[in-house]
C-alpha cells in the first residue's frame, strides 16, 4: 500500500473508533445502533480529503456503473453486515459514502452530526431523520436516486 493510501485508511479506521464510542462501543456487527452502510459511508466520507485522486475517481466510476446497471441496493440489504453478500459488500461502501456526502452537502455537517447523535441515543434512523431534517428517509432516498441520475 502506498503511503498516501495508508493515511486515508488510518483516517477511515480512526473514525470508526469515534463512531463505536458514540454507539456504546458497539459496531453494526455487534448490535450497534448505526446501520452498516452508515458506518462505512461515514468513514469513507470523512476520510475522503485524505484519499488519492485515483481512489476518488474509482468511487465515482463505481457509482456511475451502479446507476447505469440499475443495481443500487436497498438500504435494508446493507444494514446488517452479517447478511451482506460479498458483492454487495463493495457496493455498500460506495453507496453509503455517496448518501453521506449527499446528506452533508444538503444539510451541513452540524445537522448531519445532530442526526447521528440522535441515532446514537437509540432513535431509529428514520425517526431521527424526520426529527432533524423534517422529511422521511424514504423521501430522501428517492431524491438521492434522482440526483444521481442527473
Ligand atoms: Zn470501515
């Protein structure tokens, strides 16, 4: 692994520590409150400034392919890491990353973090979403898919 890739990797893994602490020291694999795609999506999104241009381009190409092939997944299929298939595993990173970026761009980091804190306090992802952003996660998912197609 190249040194610049290693820095992005460390940033990703370090973020998981913060996240697991928020979630009562539990990851999605051990019954934590954050769905798996959100854990990986956040870690990918926050470590993006440390990623190489090549890695960012690969992420964008992966997303474009998923859209073209109409193979974006249902969030419920990438929520429990034990039920994620090897193929969906890779998609989960790119799809989660894209959704976290979308939410962050739309509402800002502060609101996004309030949403995460609410989930960490035991609220469901849907209920927390409605409380902080005033729309349903289902609606957001629809808008995100339309946004990707543009
Ligand atoms: Zn990770």
